[in-house]
C-alpha cells in the first residue's frame, strides 16, 4: 500500500516554517549511521533530550519531523502554543524538543508535530518518529540503500544534469525526479517513506499503453479521503534519468501528501538499488546505482 506516512506529511508540509531547528551542529563535518529498516523505509536511531535511542524513519516525503504521540507524552515535550495544525488532519499538536541527536549530528530547539504512529503500523514495527530529510539545510543527507548506511555531511551537490542529478522547482515541497513510462514523461515525488515502487496518478491509466488490465489492489485512507490503488504492467520501458527500471508492474493512485493535485511517487522498491543524496538547500537530488 501507499505509505501510511502520507497522513503525516499533509499536516507536516504546512508546518515547515515553524519546525526548523534553531541550530544544527555536526562534529567532524560528517556522521555515518547504520540504516535500519521498517517495511523498506530507512531508519536511524536517534536520541531526544538525551534519552533513547528511538527508531525514526528518515523520510524525503515529509518536510518536518514528527514524533509518536505516546513518546511525546513519555518525554513530557512542551507544547508550542499558537502553532497551527490544519483542520481535518490527524489529531496532533506541535511540541518542542531541546535536542534530537543522530550520531554526532544534533538538531537543537526544534518544533515537531505529534502523530499516532503506533496506530499506523502493525506487527510491532511502529517507529517512534519520522525525521524529515529536509531538516539539514546546507548539509547532504545520503541514503545508501545497498551499503545500509545513512550519512549526513557538510556539502552541496553539483549542477543538475538530467541523468543522475536532478533539480526541483522552488514551489515544490517535496523532491521530484523525471520518469519516462512507455514513452510518456512526467515528474514524481521521490519518497523514501513509501514502500512501493513507482506510483502514477490515475490519469496515466489512459495515457500509458498497458500490457495487462489494471486491477485494484488496495485502498489508501488519509484525512483527505479514501483513494483506490490499482496496478498494471506497462507495455514499454520505464526510465528514471539515465537508469532503466526493472519493474514488473506500476501502481496508479490519486493519493497525495496535501491538497494539491497528486504527483505520484517513487519508493523503496526502486530506491533499494541506489545511493540517494539529498541537498535540500539547493533543491537537488542525486541517484547512483
């Protein structure tokens, strides 16, 4: 199914300005952590106000950090008075953490949105939080899937070349990459919080030549409503920049992280073969197979 973290990202994107840390410190200029896993999502162990470690998903598909409502209560994180949580979103409040630490990296005095994460995951896999990859402007966040490492280091990506390095527009909340599906070109969100492969908006069912009949495989429920998820084989090559993707099927759904029109997304089933480097300061992203 589409990532349940979309429920978080709807509200989180609208809180991005309030949730930037007051300061960020990185001893030695780089930190490297083991990449753990929850259903294909990259996970790092973090400490909050000196306590933990807690498992947080590192997510390019959200703009701020979220913490499980139960953990926020356990740590007695103070509420940020006057913070605006959009009406109709999952019940949440905004709280403040004195410090969130990953290895030698530390986000200090950061506002985070609370979310009922324990209710969103089954089988005892619930993370204690979700860390927005955009929380480190001026630094690179590297999700090395084959090497199973998460690296944060000072630096910037070079200019986009449309082949391995891509730049997304300033009016886009989430990083986007170009795909070509059986000759049809579009851009989709790169979402490390999504466990699926490639998902396109439903309108592409009429634009892409299919090699099999589309069948409904599930439904996604978000505060914005319930959305059908269909899947089908496409008749043609699927490409991401210079890379050809070997995907048995493509998903189709209009679920979206916010009120804007759906973009579709690329998730774990594609990203697991790449080292993904995210440069939120310059709005660039690089993929290396």
